[in-house]
DNA sequence: TTAATATATGAATGCCCGTTCATATGTTAA
DNA sequence: TTAACATATGAACGGGCATTCATATATTAA
């Protein structure tokens, strides 16, 4: 079936063979000098961004952050409210502490955590709204 | 990120902030009625948010998106530029397609991808700047 | 037709990470 | 002191996921 126009192929507005790149067969991996574009985001930066996003990309961590956005809370109450194991909460708080998203104060046997970086609420809200839009 | 009053804040302030908690020993897991606070973010919403963030939380996907933010590109060129396996790029594009972050058009043997949801650039930029601040 | 190119896809491997369990540390009360 | 409570921590199990490899599909050229 050569040159068969009755293909299910998706048609695009250009019938004229004018292409945007790829005039020449690619020589991938061989010669980096013919790379069509320089990379816009460095690998290191991309890794730092993905790392940060990864820390946020956990339902339970988001729920913890949403609680702490209102007021400080102790580990046990977070566990009760969220229906999580206390150990799991503690582990997550350790993570959130490590990336400076929460801080804490000790009072007796309790440790009260609170949001340290309210900058996070910005993303939080943006994503929240985004999801409302795209799923409506 | 404009302050849109029509949009409800993710986290509502608490009506009454008397005692923080913990005057009484916790009875965790036993009786949910003594939970000190209701949860602010539903589990479903938290899961959707984490899912979305998880899709963004990959260095190579971010690099792909950053390329497509400027112009449409075909799979092979993305692979060359980013120094990735073409199969890996294709797999990632499949993912990005599934969540409607990119769209594509076919032209001959090539498939050109482009950003579909420019909303993402908002997060992208916000996180980019955030990291610059917190690490500077 | 056959060959080469471009992309897609399924299976398999290996890594990362969140949870649970057990245990340790620390704190308060009796 | 001992006992109960609150949190932290290390190990280990299990699931999810990004990559690679092999292969399939599609398109173009010879």
C-alpha cells in the first residue's frame, strides 16, 4: 500500500512537505553537534525541581501540610485526624522537616509542628485550582 | 497568582482556636469522635493532587516540558537534545499525553509534540523561582 | 516489493519510597 | 523508682514507576 491516501493517518494542515526539522536523518548519539536545540533546563535544575515536587507528591504529606496550614498540631492528633499510624506521621514529618517545610516546638511529651514555609501554600492553591478547572 | 476571592481557599481558618489539643490523653484508633480536628483536605482530593504532582515530579518529564514550552518538537529530536533513549522519551510522552499536558500532530514519519496545557508553565515558573529563593 | 527510518508498546529489571513493626528515647505522674 | 504516654528511628516488606530491550507498527524511499 504505497502512497495510499486512504490511510487512517491523522492529517495535519501541511500537505506540503515543508518540515520544521529533520530534513536530514538523525544521527542520534553519534554527533552531538547536530542536536536541533540546546536544552533549556539543565539536568541539575530539573533534578532539584523534580525532587521538590516529589516531596509534595504524596497524599498524606499534602494532608499533613493542609492541617498545619491552619494551626500547629502535635503528632498524635495528626495521626488521629488523618487516620494514620503515628509512626507513619512521624516519618513524614521527618521528611517535611528535612526540606524545611515544617518546624516544631516541644512542649512536655508533645511536639507541635507548624508550617515553616508558607510559600508552599502558593503551589498548593495553584494546583488545587488547576485540578478544579481541568476536571470540571 | 492573583487573589481571586471567588476561589475558595484550600484551607479555611478555624472558627475557634481555643485549646490546641492534648489536655486529655489520646485514645487513638478507638473512638473517632474525639478526633481533635476534622480533616481539611479530603483523601480523594489529596490523592488527585499528589497524582498530578507525581506526574510533574520527574526530571526528564520536566526537561521535555521545558523544551516543548518553546516550540513543538519530534520524538527523535527530543531524545537527541536531552540525551535520552528514544523509547524512554516515547514512554514519557505517552504519560504526558494521558494527562493532557501535551498534544501532537503527525507529519510523515514524525510526530511533533507540543504543550497542550500552558497552565503548567505557571507551576513550572513558580517552583523554579521558589528554588532559586530557598537555595540562594 | 524490500529496506530504512520514526515512533510506539509490552515485558522485565531495578530502584525508590511509604508503610508497618519493633524498639529506643524522652517525658510526666504516681 | 516504675509505669504510662508521646515521639522518633531503623529494618524490612511491598508497590509503583522509569528505564532498557526487543519487537511491532507506520511511513518513506529505492
